[in-house]
């Protein structure tokens, strides 16, 4: 792990990321090492590990599904490293969510971040998308998301966030689409 950690502790270009991805995709031990480095104390190492993971194929990321709770906890605790938080949200967006495994603290986190004017555009947009995926597991939750999106639509939104909100609202069942 030390060798992989040393490689990603430096500035990475896209060519180097693709090189690391080829290694990680063919070696499950290296893949687990990359996933373990998301929690590294060094912010650059943690962010670079997550950045590499965002370039992995869906097949290579299937083992990350088993670590969903760990990812969620890391993401919610990464307020001081917004890059890592956004990259972890990107990875979480690609995962499956069910009502049985729903973490209400994560749903609350997504609601808070999507409503927060101080959160970055990337974090807010990803939280809107993930909140939809989480809320699609139950009508009561979808109703709550509809209320949040109604509030968002009454404010001036950046184009990226507006697009995310509009796309989510289009996907909602018709009885939740109270366009204002």
C-alpha cells in the first residue's frame, strides 16, 4: 500500500490516473488499497484516491457498494476537504440505494447541503441527485423532497443547480410536481 500511497501523494494528471486505473482494475488488492486511502489523514492522498476511483469502470466499483456506509460517513465528515466530499458524492451517486439500507442522517445531510448557499455548486447538485435516489424508495420521502425542490425553485439558482433540480422534478411522480 505504501507504494500506491506514494504514487497518489503527488500531483496527478489524467494520463497517470488512467495508468493507475489499469493497475487497480486488474488487481482487487490494489483496488481495496485505493478505497482505504479515501480515509487517509493527508488531504491530497485522500482526494487523489477518490479522484482515481471516479475514473474506474462500473465493474471495478461494484466492491465499493459493500463499503457504502463507510463512504457515507467519510463524505459527511469531509466538510474541511470539499474536493474529497464532492468526489465521494460522485461515487455515491453511482451506487444503489434501498429503503432497507437508507441512512436518514445521510438524507438529512443531502437536504442540508442542497439548500445551503455556502455549499459548492458541485456538492449541491450531487446532493439533489442523491436525495432523489434516496427519496424514490418511499412516497413520504418523495413528498419531502418535493417540498425542498419547491423552496429551491423560488430562489435564484446557478444554471448547474437549476438543471439538477429541474431534472429531478421531471422524474418525480406527477402528483409531486407542484410547479410554482
